[in-house]
C-alpha cells in the first residue's frame, strides 16, 4: 500500500455563521448560496453550486475545518485521526472551480478575503469527500465543548 501525501493542507478554527460555510471560486461571478435549504440539502449537509460548495454544520458553534488536497483519491479513514473517534457522517460530491482555486467564506463574509487563504487545484472539476465528526449530545453555550471537525478532502475528477 502506497502512502499518498497531500499536495496541500490546512486546518482552521472556524465559527460557521448560520450553520454553514463556503468554498468559493474567487474569480467566478458572484457566489450565491441557496436561501432555502431543502430536505435533501439538510440530509446530505452540503450543496454544490455552479462554482462552489456550501457545507452545512450541526450548529453555529465552533468547528475545526481541515482541508486536504491530493492528486488522486486517497483511502478513506474510518476515524478522525487526532481523536480516534469515528466520523459521524461522510459524503462525496463533485465540485467545479473554473479558476482552479478556491477560498473559504461564510454568510457574513460573502466574498473571500483579498489576501487569502487561497487553495490551488490541478483541475477545474474535482471530487470532494466531506467528513464530519460532530459533538454528540446537547449543546449549552455556558459549557465549553470540543469543536466539531469537518474534513474536506479534494482530488481531480
């Protein structure tokens, strides 16, 4: 078995506004996230737009968003590597980034920051595996809990 090394990776401490965040192509026409969330979008917890991706989170509290970019599809781990806990959900989708780059964004920041972070891709059309490790139990804003982990693994289609 050959170990695949990511071409790029990063982890961000994030607070998802309105329970969502975006991967958007910074050079594409204005990004618009859906204003209505359908039952299918809610069930799958993502929505691929023509030039981006909306990822829905369990709530508006903190997340660690992990981005990993590969040149081929890596083997999927059944557990989150830092905690050893199983992923609570896993989905795979196709995404399109015409400029072959994307940035993270959110409802309160509809455009990406001009100085980044910016992620470069080998292709316009990619596959994205989204894995969630969500806090299980009731949330209470007065009691600190571990942030959810959302890992996005990307590779060319």
